């Protein structure tokens, strides 16, 4: 499978893709598992590097193992989603799907370590940077498919099972984005797709978008992108109005100053207005270019701080929070 340029169908509706295809062609999306970023207790069993199997002793949680994808998820895409199908639940079905920062320990399940989050099949719990989970969704086992998505526009993480989204989205914060303080976890830096296993004979296969998903991500993404485009346009219009109001006030103030100080020895008001109008139109146009650049930069910059992962419909079990 080539990894030079890969774009799942749902991303073709992204406003960034529509407006800047060159940017999209320069980024790399996750396409397969990374054999070099993997616990020794997990092995890749197919040529496409999509199917993995647990080969450790599987005695208990100390034998847990995880693997990450070959590329991190670029925020430029706005929305990212992948799915994992359980080929064999093994002896105990201790399988997890989630997201991880690079360099986290791989002898743990997703969500157990700082900078990771995971939804587990054996108990249906959500784990976020700790070994104690919160009740979240249904269990999953052999033949079932679960998915994990991250929305950079609306700032949340979500999970699915067999094509159905689970509950209310899990909100998280980028740097400076305010939300409650229900769980002061912080997931910082690049985020990678991640899966984990713990008991003998467990096996999963992953779909990073080369095949159709169980979940209708195309329809879901279209709605997300339409909302994003609407917000971008609203921000542009607000900025245009603010720049125009500022230019008009500047012209009026200058004219009033000249009339008050020496109306005979200075150019006429019409000359002042014509001169300043031309100048301020240029200022507004320059400001609009800056607005477009700022919007793109905001959406394409890698978040330095993703925090406060919470679920408003799931109680967070009270345990000491890891300090990052």
C-alpha cells in the first residue's frame, strides 16, 4: 500500500481540501500499523500491515501490549476517523481502541498511560490517562467493529460501535479553549491511532479509510464541514464589518480634526475623504487576506494542548489526576 498520498472519501468535503488541495497533497495520513512502534507482544500478520495479533503470555494486565499507526493525525484535515474490527476476542477480549501521543509506553492499553485515551471491549469503559475507567459504552467482541474519531473544528473525540455513534461526544480543549473542570487530563502534541490487547489469541484488523466504513462518516463529515464553513464565513463577515467601521471612523475623525483646526488652509473634506477612502479600502483588503491566513493557520496548526477530556453523560471515577 502506498503512503505518499492518501485521502479517504469523507475528507473531500473538507473546506480546507476544497480551498487548498496543494496543502492536502503535502500531508501524510495514517495508512497502516507501524511495526517499529509496537510492543514485542504484538505482531503484524498481513502484507498490508493492517491486521495484528497478540503473541504475549497474556497472564494479566502486566502483559498488555499496544501498537501505533505509521503517521500522526494532522489537524489540517479538520476531522479524522478510523475503525477496528475484532477478528478474534481471544481468551478474555481485553482489546482497546483509541489515540496516543508519540513515545508513550506500549506495554499498556490505550488510555492507561498519560497522553492516551481508549475505549475497551472487555468492560465497555473509557480510559483517559489512568488505569481506572469510567462507564461509557457497550462491550464489543469477535466480529464487531468499533471506531474512533477526532474533530478539530468542534474540538471533540468520539467513538462508534457497529456503525452507531456512542452517546454524547467527548469534549476536549485545545490551548485556550474554555470548558469545565470535570477531568483535568491533558493530551498534548501529535495524536496517533492506537490499539491494544492483553490476552492470548486476540487479533484485530483496522480500516484507515481505504475501504468503506461501517459508520456513515461521509454524511457525518459533510455536516461537520458545512458548520465549519458557515462559522468561517461568519468570522469573515464580522471582520469585514469591523474593518469597515474602523475605516469610516478614522475618516470622520480626521475630517473633524481638520475642520476644527484650520478649514481654509487645508484640503477640502471631499479630498480628504476620497484620499482616505482609497487608503482604507486597501487596508480592508489587506485585513481580509490576514483573516483568511489566520483562519487557515488556526485550523492547520498542531494543537499544543488538548485537555479536559470529559463526557457529560458519563461520571468520571474520582481518582488522582496525573500531572503532565
